[in-house]
């Protein structure tokens, strides 16, 4: 199934019926170690990525991890000249509603200090937070980039959904309308979703955006969920998207040293 043939729809039936990735894919997540090693070896190529205007970038981590997990990604963006920030809220124990106030305060602080709009980069659950934050504070957000984020509110499309419900205290949800459904809908600023069809943690379909004039999907072939924030092709794509001028959008083009790693 190609990205183009996947029928994104906001209906509850389409998304609630998704199933988690197979246990084989879950076990294969160990390949994240290879992705980190390859990116370190490919550092000279990665530093040749497009460079933008150095605007602030807030990076939000995934479920159960902290800013330590995004250190490589943030270091890379800093080397490219961006004003990069971690979320500085410790370990991410989930809870979209519970974290809203703290995330809004963090974004407001960066926006006020820099005097510029902030790009939000969210990995997994961090991307769900990012889209919710962008809806709440559009005047402070320049663009949103998500990495393997299950923003379609598919309760059973993850291999760790039970853990999430237990730790965060959020869910399970019924099949009807919910306030979180807006997170999967259109954002008022450019948005990019980066994902892999062999993600071993969340169903890749739950990370597919409804495309429009300023929203797109980028498939990275072979990437693991745990390694998305350290995968060389992902890092290049994030840098390419950050380099777009403020208020402008054009779809990602497969090029550069990692062009072979992107789906069509």
C-alpha cells in the first residue's frame, strides 16, 4: 500500500479499527542501535543539509522517556544553527490533558524570549502534544513536525496502549467523538508527519496526515519507531523542513544523500 493509496478519513470506524504492529516488528525495534551508529558515521553528510534562519525549535520526547532521548536530534539541529530547546519536563508519563498547561507555559516562554515563532518537533507521543499545542497557540507556532506520532486516536493501534492507559490514567476512550479528534485534523500552519511502515510500536496508518496545501507525509523506509529521532534520513528530512521560509510551504522532494530511503 502506498501513501497515496491510503484513504485517510476522520471517521471513527476507519481509525478505531486499526491494529498494533506485529510482535515480530516489535522485536525488531533493536535495529534502532544500528540507526544511531549509521547517523554518527554519516555526520559529514548530515551537516550538508539545508540550513534555515536559526529560528527556535522545541523538541518533545516520546512516552516514558525524557530529553535524553532527543539529545542527538537536538544536537544536530543546534549544529545547523537552530535555537534548539528540550521540553525540560522530565520523563514523559503521558496525559495529553494533564500536560497541556505545562507545555503551553514552556512554549510561551520560548516564544517570548526569542520574539519569534517556534517550530514544534514531536517524537511519538511528543508529536501528539505538539499538534494539540499548535491548535491552542497558533500565534506562537511556525510549523509542526511529528515522528511516528499516533495522532488519529486509535486506542488499539499500539503495542503499548495498555501501558499508556495505566501510567497516564488517560483512556480507554469510547468509539464516539472526543476532543482529541481535533489533533488529527488540519492545523493552521505547515505540518509534516514522518513515519515508517515497519514501525514496531504504533500502527503506521495512525501517523498518516490528511494532506492539504500545507500538510504532508514523509515515509522513511526501514526506520524503527525507537530510532526515528536518530535515523539519518529522518534527520535530513527534519532539517529540510526547518529550512523552509516562515509562512511558506512546498512539499518535500526526495533528494540529497539519503534519497533512496524515502517512500514514494
